[in-house]
C-alpha cells in the first residue's frame, strides 16, 4: 500500500544477543524457551470446585470482572466519568488475548497483533486512539494517524510455488476458473462493502450491532461460508484455500464451520478511512495490541487487582456481591452498586450460576515467538511484516521488529500463529495441556524451516503460548439465532461486556461492548456521562 514507511528489518536493542554466540542448528540441540498461556489451574477451579467462605469485604460503586479489552474499555469510561470502580482480573496482569511479552531482542505479541484503520462508525475507538496520541489530528473529517504506528512497507507476502510474492492471493499458476472465481468473489465483496440496507444501515458494520437487518443478510447466518460459496458456483480451490486462510485468521474456524454472515463480514465489513494512509492499512507495534492494552492498563493501574478468581456473582436488593479468591487462598466479598462481567460468556454463565453456556464454543490457538539471529530471507519478494506460506498448516509469522528503527539487520522475533481449527476444539484443548514444550517447539521449528530453510542455524529460542479459548467460534446461526442476543441482555444492576456478544473477536467489538456496558451502568446509577460511542 502507498504512503507507508520503508521496511527496516531489526529492532532497537539487539546488542543483547552477541554476534559471536553459537546459533542453534536446526534439529541437533535442545531449544531454549518457555511454555505459557492463560492460567489453566486458576481458571479450571470454576468447574465445580468448592471455595471457602469470605473472610473480608470491600465496597465499590462499580465492580468489573475481567481485564481484557472489554473490561479495560469499561474501566476507561468509568474513570473518565469519575466513578469509583474496581477491576478484578484472574491473571497477574490485564490485557486478555491482546497481552504481550518481551525479551532482550524485542517486545512481541502473545495474541492479537494489529488494529485496522477503524471504520468511521467506530467512533469510540477513534476517540481512544486520539487520547493515546495515535490519531494526531483530523483533516477533511478523517483521522490523521501517527506514521510510526502504521505498518511499514512491505506489509504482506505469500510463499507460493517456491517463491515469495507480494500480497496474500496467489498471482501465478492460476487457471481460468481460478481467475473467474477470484474476480467474481471480490466483486461481490465490494458490493456488500458499499451496500446500504433498507433500514439505512451498512450491510456490514463495525461494531456489528450497526449492521443492516435486511432479511437476505440475516439469512446468510443460516449457511456455512462454504455452502454459500458453492451456492454461488464458486468452486476454485485457490479461492477456497484463500478463504480458509481468512476464516482461520480472524475466527480460528474452518469455513465449513463458519457462518456465511461472519465470512462475508471479514471481507466486506471494513471501510477504514484516514487522511494520511490507505483505509485498508493496519496499525501495529512490536508488541502488537499489547501496546494498546498496556497503555490503557497503565492509566487504570490503581483500580486493577490481579490474581483474583471471581467465582460467584449475585444480585441483591442493594446491588451486587462478588466473591473472589485471592492468591493466598482467602476469599473477599465485593459489594457494588452495579457490576460488569467482562469475561467470555462461558465464564460469565458459571459466575451467575447458569452452568454451561450452550451455543458458545471457542477456538484454541498456539502462538510461538521465535528469536532468530537474523531476519528471514527467501527468493522473490522481500521480507514483509506478515509472511504466509500457501502450503503450511500455520498462518505464518509476523516480524515483531518490522517497525524498528535500526538500519543494521540483526536479531529479531518472529511471532508464529497456528489455530487448531482442523481438530475438535475440546480435543485440541486437551492436546494443548498434555503436550510438553519440546513437542510444540519441534512443530514450530519444522514448520518455520519449511518456509525459511535459511534460518536453520539462526534459531536461538522458541517461547510457546497456548490459548485454549482464544475466541468464540462464529458457527452458522450464532449471530441471529437468538442465543447470542439473549446472553448479552443486561440484567440490571448486572451488565455483560465481551466480544463474545458480538461474535467477532476484534478490538473494536470488545471496546464497544465494554464502553456500552459502562455507560448503561452509569445511567442506572444516575451518573451524567456523554457517550463516546456516537
């Protein structure tokens, strides 16, 4: 895309890895690294465990359970309004699946790694970016973005037929049928992108609640994306493979298990607008969206309490009580006038005593951060921020040091992604828990060396992160079948906020849900607050 900065390979601070250090040869040495992820032991205590009685109490006006993007967004709105609140987070630090890590070479994402230029209707996110200095001004009604936050060129490349090419759609070796189906598909997506429904809404909006409710659009949710493609007569294996990449990338789900509404939304829902970059540009940092949640959490630090396992939430005549387990084994009871459950729905259902959340399933993922002595190479297009192999089971890797300022290529970190979408989700979660670090390191190493054999002697360490419930799976019927809307319905003084209730695990949806819940809670409490969402 035009107007992006020139790629510079290495991150600042690379001197921590000495040039004379002996690099690992591909398969003949044990690879240093760590095995991490969401705290399984803490989280699984919710499944039928008994808890001691509360030994202490605390009081706040609004209690927030969950410190992912939705919880932090709710907290941000409450802080703006001067409302007293406390945020209880299961993990030691907030951020949800946007958290990040860091080593001597670079910061790196552990999950979500970019934010597209927001749609004009995502007003709350645009205001947040303005507060963070990422939107630096406005020209002609469009935001001006900090150029250091816009992904540098080149942004994407694909390894196809033995060579790297720019972009993620194969450009060579296509049959006439492939070209016809690809052209027809993308033309159809452009029609959906610009369509305004009979109700005056965009066909596909972000946040999704602003999408048109035209009957033919709602009917898409009753089909799988694969079935919808077949109904159009588009059977090109190249098109279907590209679409599989998209569904796995955003949803962690195979296209035959993805609602056609969600599949089309992936391609037609984004209409970013900016004054100084292309509307389809993305914003990123070495730590990915960890940059955003880190800055949000820093502002809210005094209100966030980590290592607190909330296990019971009850409405009372005076408001809400929340019982939570501290790291030392004691239980504290929090009394609040209102509460926001900013957890995945399967957790929220247990907290309020509803048991298992029916109709909600979750995609397991594996993320690895691979520290290498030098940037990857390969024939064809030069190294990009996002690098994908046409034949790999993985989604490839992003280069954490891509936004760096060093003029001398050197060590960097490659963040490698694998949605376990080709397995039953429950079986995949059990596999994530059962297998040791060395198993996953070997899988990551072998996949990476198939893509980049030039790195055989350059891998220094592989740190693996497991997400058992990375995101809700948007299966057919999820959006407009009734269960999602019912689960999202507030029960004042109890409010629900999570991207689960949108069905799209993206920053804008979580931000909208969290901010909306905070605004609803403040309205209940009689707090005057001008909405940032309109």
